[in-house]
């Protein structure tokens, strides 16, 4: 079978380049892990009560990981998805021995470099590629490092992070079709390539571009340069709408629950927003290329959309968004919540007032 990425080399590269994180004693590290596990369970109850969504699928317990483990888990997940897709598209045609040996190793180093960078930035993730229905990961070194930089109360900051990440887990476990739909769109994006040779070349160029910008912050290229076909742009529009919804929903929930259970939430939110917007030139360049800048806009745009819908139809009415892929918002509806309400609910009058 043709190998697009030397995954073992990618894992080794990510492990070698990942920084170790803040200095903590063994007892402190043990306490952090136990605290994050406990707060994940607490956050799950808060999220369920606030959203009305409860898991319909059994899922594994949260994994509290370090940076190397986070990178290794994501490499394993990408391997599970990319390898069969590339094999199917190439119809198992073998490249030349030199091309495979050099190309896969080069891409492996580049992929490892990218994941090593990201491993120092991610606080948590609901990873859906490697297993069904997915698994919640919390990156303990990054959480401790950020709470120290923000001078935040550790318990408050950790619970605040858990609220966001548990909401993502709830989105995929309370909505049984969500993972299959997401993976189907990823496959559709690959299928929309004009042919397998062009796909492989664009994927290589995309990974290479990511690694190059980490080394050269003056680069002005974008990973979106690999999107060339109209069919791929259509899939990307659907994926963008989905990710904006999921990120905005998580932000809306953490801000809705936060004031009740996180006493210092206002201070944490203000400091965290400043952290998101700041960064040295290299970090800003890499964030732009990796789509982090887009993700930051997704937080704001998605939260505004969710707020607008909930304001009109309440939380139960909003949850109709998870009825099927057909009720997910379209890209143009994200800036116009009323358009989604009209399409899915029809004409809606004012919500009844308490009394």
C-alpha cells in the first residue's frame, strides 16, 4: 500500500520537538490530573442541565494527557482517516521506491513539526478520528501554564475550560449522527479532488506550507491555497458552518453556565480574550496559517448566532438544530439567525414570559 506520510517518523518528530511544559512536582501533577477528572464530571452535569442535551452514546472517561501524548493521539487519529482515503483514491498504485521513501519521510517530519507546535497551544479537544464516538482530551501542562500566566484561580479556570470541552463531547454523544456526518464531510472533501495525484500533491504542499511558516513568520501563504476545486469549496463551506456552530455553542454554554459556578469568570474571560488576541509575530503568522485566526472569529460569530437563535426560540427550540444534517445552519445563516429560525421553525412569535 502506498504511504503518504511516515507516521512513525511524524510521532517521533512531534515527541522530540514538543516542549515539556511548566515545572511542577510529582504531587502537583497528580493533583492536577485528579482535579481535571473531577471537574470534568462536574462540568458534564452543568452542561446537561443548561443545554437539555444528555449523552445518548457510551463514551470513555476523559484522558488527561501531556503534550507528547496529545500529539501521538492526533497522529494515530489522522493515520486512521488519511491512510484508507489515500489508498482508495490511489487505487493502491505504488509510487516509485525513491518517491515513497523520500516523500513520506519529508511529510512525516513536516506533520510532526506542525503537531509539536499545536501541542503547546491546545487546552483540550474532543478527538473523533481514532475511535467511535471519540474521546475527550485535556492537556494538563497547557492548562497549568495558561492559568499561571493569567494569574487565574486554578479551580475556576480548570472548570471553565472543562465546560467548553465537555460541551464539545456532548455535541457528539448527545447527537448520535454527528461524528458520522463530520467524517463524511471530510471524506467528501477528499473525494472532491480532481484526481488522486493532484490530491496527494496538494496535501503534501499543505503540510509543507504549515511547516515552512513555523520556520518563516514572514510567509504570506495560506493552507486554504490547497483548496482548488469548486466541489471542495462547497464542502469547506459546510464544514466551516458546522465548526462555527460547534465552537459558538461551546462558547455560549461556558458563558451561560460560568457566572453560576465560576466566581471569577469575568476576570478569566477578559484575560483569556487578551491572550487570544496577543502573540508575537511568529505566533500570529502560524495562527493565521493554521486557521486559528479563523477559529477565533468562529468563536465570536458562532456565539452570536447561538445567542440570536436562543433569544428567539429558547434553548429547546435551538436544540432542533441537532435534529438532522438538514437542520444545521447554512454558512449564510450564521450571520442571520432569523433566517435559520424561519427555515426550520417557520414563523415564531415572542417567547412566553415567566409569571
